C-alpha cells in the first residue's frame, strides 16, 4: 500500500506536488500566517517549475482558504481567526472588531411550533412558536460559518426581516443576552455544507451549540453553528 501510495504520488502532476509541499509548509508553520509568498515568476525560477504549475498550485490553496490573494499586492498565507470561547460576543461584533466586514446570507427562515429539541433547548412548552433562520456568515467575501438559530417568536416576531446581526436586532428591541452555555464538537463537513462554504467535502468543521440567556433566565437563542475548522482557533482563559 505504501509503495502504491508513493507511485501514485510520483504520477501526480507537478502542481499537485507543489500544492502539497506548500500546504505542508503552512501546516508546519514554515510559512507563517500573514507571510507573503514570493511572486509566481520568482517561485517558479527557484523551484525550476513553470509559472503555470506555480499558478495552479497556488490557485488550489487559495480555493482551500490556506492562501489569500490581495489584488495588486500578492499572495499571503491566510491568518487564522483567534476567537474567545468564553466571551459572549456576536459574529458581527467579533469580525468588525478585527476590521473585517461581516455579512450574512439568509439561506432559509421561517417560524413554527418548536420541535422537541428546540423546546428543550429554549425551555419552551411544547407547541410554543419559534423563529428560525439558517445563515451563511462571511467576512471580507470569505465564507466562515453556517448558523442555524432558533429564537422564541415572542422575542423576535419579525424574524423574516433579519438582515444583519441577530444580536443587534435583539438589542434594538432591548433584549440582551447576559450569559450563554456552549458546546463544541469536531465535525466533517457534509457535501451540502462544503458546497455552501466553498470547501472540500469532509473538511474539518467546529460544531458549536450556543444557548444564550437573558438576565431573567429565559433562553433567547439556540444556535447551532458550523465554523470552518481550517480558519478558526477558539481560545479560553482558565483559572485555577
Ligand atoms: C456567534 C454565535 C451565535 C450567535 C451569533 C450572532 C458562536 C459560536 N456563535 O456566531 O450563537 O447567534 O454570533 O451573531 O460564537 P450576529 O449578531 O452577527 O447575527
């Protein structure tokens, strides 16, 4: 099997070799986040590869989100987004604080009677109405997460009007979550999620479930997020 793998690798086109080598260098930190890659022409010369080969390898890594191309200034190693796992912030606030422009695409929205799972998570009685929306979250044009939120309809009666930030929309109604419980789990993106995020199927994702509470103890949201595992680091400070 090892031999077959090796000979398969030898048969792979040159751009595949280069793509894998660059990916390895990024994953090992030999190419640091934010670091600029030499221009295609120069890289080709250094490695004795054609410019087409270099361009194809780079295009693949851009597609994977490992490299970023900025118009006119070159190709850079993508920086991971480091996000607190212990602060109750919203996607929009968090990305705006980094100088990135957060956007949402509402893929689906509606309302209806809470499912047993929603009723349990939101602390509602069976049959209570909930607003639901499924959003693709992007920043600087890059898809970063898919989020499925359920909110008691009583708190968000005009859910279909939700365009931007959920938290901002709630805040405008005087509703502010003060505490949340989160659960984190590793997932592999299924075909549909991968397509929406523009990633390969089976790629790594971080599934995060958040139940956010109001000061009076009521649950305001039950959100199931799938963040890009290749783009996010979640950090938390621990105290003894
Ligand atoms: C974050 C929250 C999500 C919340 C959303 C609101 C995590 C893991 N999840 O993505 O629960 O619904 O922010 O963002 O942080 P918005 O106000 O921009 O809609």
